[in-house]
C-alpha cells in the first residue's frame, strides 16, 4: 500500500493534550519531533472533553472534494459518525503535514492508508484508556459513534471523557494497527456532500477573494500586454490623483515569469477605484523578446519542421523505418491543438500583511510551499517567518500550482506599508496566466493484412528553449501506444516560447488523448475493423507492461476492462439515425484507466449536439466518496467537451488575443449532456479522480463526429464549418 512518507520518517503516531484537556493525535517525522509534539495544539485529530471531534484537512481544497474525502478515511477508522465531525483547514506547514499539494490526483493515492491509520491509532488509544480505567481487557471493548462500550458490564464512555487519559498513553506503532475490513465500512464508500457545500451556496467567506483585514487596501498590478515586458515610463502622479487611490508605484520584475512580474501597482480603497485608475494610467512599455511571437508563426514553423528529422528522440524500439516500408497499409495524419487558459472562475488573488520581517499570507493556492520559498527569496526574509493560510480555491485545474500572485501581493504590501488584497481582473487572468501548451503531431503508422499495428512514428513539434521542453510541453516516453507497437519511434522538435506554460488538468494527457486515440480510430477504420475490436487487439492480452510499482507501468487488463464496460453501457454497435454516431476512446493517466463513449448528432448546418456520454473508470478497489467521485468525472467530461468544441488561446505580436469569456466561451449549463458513470473496481490501491477522466473525452467526441459524418477532425477546437452537409 502506498504511504505519503517513508516509514523511517512517518512510521509512528504521537499524541498530546489539547488546551483544557482532551486528545490530539498526529504523525511524527522523527524522534526529536515526537518528543516536542505535545506542545502543539493543532495537528490531525482533536477530541475535546465535550466529545467535539475535529479532523484537520491538510490538502488545498480547489473543488475536488479532498477536504471531505480524506477526513472520511480518518473518521471511518476512528469509528465515529460522520455527523459528529468538524473539518478544519490546515495552515501551510510542510514540516507538520508533509506534502500539501492539490495536483497530480495524488492525495488519495498517498493518503488512503496513512490517514486510516491515524484514525485507527486514536481509536486504539481511547480503547486502551477505557480498558485501564475499568480494569478490563481491551479486546472485550467495542467502539461506535464516538463511544467505547463494555458489553459484559454495560459500561460505556464517550471519547471526550476518555481523551485526556488517552493523551497520556504512548501512541501505538502504526504498522501494528488493525484496520477495518471494507465490508464493515460505514463512512468510506458512502456518498457524502462536501463539508463546505452549505457555506459555498450561502456565500460564506471561504475563498481567497473573500479575505478582509483591518486597514486593508485593494491592489492591482497593471502589466505589459506582452508577457515578459516591463515599464519604461509611467505617469504615477496622474494615477495618484484619481479618486480612492492612496498610492501607485512601479514594480520591477524579479526572477522568471513565474515570480514577480514588472508593472505598475495601484493601491486603492476598492477594486472599482483601482481599476478606474488603471484605465487612466499612461504608461510606456519595454515589450521585450516576446513581441515577435504569434500563433500563425508557430503553425507555419511547425509545418516546416515536420518534414525534417526531429531534434531529439524521445523513445525508439525495433526498426520503425523498415517495418513501415514493409507494411501492407500506411496511414499518415497531422494533429494539432491550441494553447488553453485554465480559466478558474475565481481569478488569481492573494492577501498579504508584512510586519517587519514577518509575512502573513492568505492565498488560494494549490501548492503553497514553493510560494513560501519564492516570497522569502524575493523579500529577503526567512521562510520560517512566513505564515500561509490556505484559502479555498474557486477552481484551480493547475493554474494555482504557481504562486506569482502570492509574491506580487507580499512585495506590494511591504512597499505600500499596509495590508493589501491583490486582485487580478478576469482580463489579467486570461492574458497573463500560464497556458496549457499547444502542440503539433505528425503521425504515420503501418498495418499488416490482419490489422495489427506493426510500426508507428510521431514527430512531435512542441515548445521549449535550449533543447528543454517548456513546462508541461513534453511527451512522455511511455505514452500509449509506446511499448504496444513493436517498431515505434517518437521524436520532438521545439519552437522557442517566451509565454509561460504550466500543467493543466490531466497535464499533457488532456491533448495526447485526442491525438493518440483519434489516430488509433483512423487505423481501425483503415483496417476495416470495428473500433472497439481494433483497440482490444492493440492492447493484446491482459498483462502488466512495465515494472511492478512504477507509475508509468501499463495494465492492459484494466484498460480492456474499462473499454469493454463503456462499450456495453452505451450499447455499442446499435443502429442510429442518419448523421448520428457513437465514438469511443480510452486513456491511462494519473494511475487511472478511463474509457468514454459519446453519442452525437450533426445538423446540416454543422452544429454538433452531444446527446449522452458514458464513462467507465478504474481507480482501484475503493471509491472513498461516490458522490464526490461522480462529480469529478462529470466535471472532467464537461471541462473536456468545452475545451474540444470551442476554446483556444492565440497570440499576436506576443499578446494573448482573448481577454474574457466573450471570446473564450466556457460551456454553459445548456451545453452539458447527461453523463452516466460506472466504476470498475479492481484489486489495486485506490488512486485519484480529479484528472484521469478527462483525456479520453476529446477523442471520443471527434470519433463520434466521424461516425456521424465521415469527416475526420484532427484539430482542436473542432471546426463545425467542415461538417456542413
């Protein structure tokens, strides 16, 4: 079973008393920390004398439901009712909590076992305290609903009444704890609403943008339209004269494009006043190196590079050239996809207060520790002098893995001498975010006379500098169907890029699924085989490809399982009306196997209507919170459909052309089709849900459109003008 830390670092529990009596329980990183731990008052589990039970959630909550599902693991083994528990968001504190990241769909993967053991350890200590007090064998005691009971004598005691005595006992060794049999689960596997749902819908101040501090001002940072540019000159006096403005000053860039950007900071009484002043700002920019870059230029250069040998080899097996030459049939195709913005509904924001060398930050961040480090380096303070309150994020999708807004807020707060809430406008967020990289794939495959893929080559044109891929722009050597085709070559060439890129939901796979599964569908039709049968043949027999325990190992049996399940759910092969079709695709990413079938109809005008989506997913033997899991899958489907059907970020002279939802239209409620979800349980450790359901959606949609019209779409977003009857 995976654990969040090696046993040598997190191999035992530590316990102490809370103020006023009671028990707190945590995980100690080493012996010295264990000795010092009782001084702490806020770690993982707190049980007060009145039986109030608090579980601390360590991970950032960005809408993925982790603030609910991970505490469910603790509560299950603690043997309390879910209704008895209050969930509290942890501070950012890697020394206490370890990995505090919302990214990579890793929380369940890393914490399923260890958080259950935290709950089981607390239960064991409470039982031991009751046994000692009553003079009975601990084995004769039972627990439930926050109570310890001794059936033979009829005695019972609440956890709260036992907590102080339990806090004085040595914590048990985590490795020796007996965990519940899944058949006895009362919380894990049962649908639970999000612990913050009521607060979210009633407008309670949970999000970063809700923070208010005494004496706080609002700040905006007006940046060069060309990313990477800086201020040449600015009329600061004119801005300071604007109503409601208290200060304005030039911010010089520090570090790379993921740190402190250059611009003009405006400090005002309100966001309205700050933005009105920004509209009146007269500024001249030094635009820098990015001004010559544009989307048409990238497309043209990618086409030129396609006819050349790749600049670097990513993966090669067998003799691709020889096998291609001897193939019974050869198929070529060019696939491309655009830059995308993450576009979370809550724009970037951060509140900061700087007092001497002490910095306090309230940030909706997916990854606080790199932000702490960046703030410390930029301000020249110690990391230990920075306190970070992790606020709920109004969406993230990878955008909040970087923390430039945190650095900006801290720098501006110190310069202004007052607490500030830095708020990015929607336009700031769209034009100065970190983009999902665009990419171009030039594919060729060879088939034998039985439809077997004997050769596959891919010249991938991506983005990077000095031979290194830009962030999130690389192609993994094990990307399917690598290792499943005997003669295989993937190579890459890089286009220089100034604009910063970053990981977006199902990083890289969100585009590679479209490319690989779209081309596989082409090969199925070229071979004359049914698309499901062709994919099963390509996967081959159930087996593990790769090394046991490695993240990139590929379980062909699990892939076959979700593919066959999705096909069965959708009634694959049934007859449909004219200009209607079913498309199928599958993908493995973030340790999850997912397959989708999509049913569409295409009007004579070319308009595409998605009637229904069927999803089958395998993320192991246990779904912690079915309600949250289904929400994540449905959200992934809608997110992916929106990206495939209408979203693109384009650059002109280094400037992002899209600025708001008017020219970057996210899907609306009316665009959301019915989505049916089925989980295929397998005897594997539970893994994450936020990302792996996305990648198979774009190709399933394109494949369904082909089935309906005979038109193969190889570019995202899809061009419905090509589909007119």
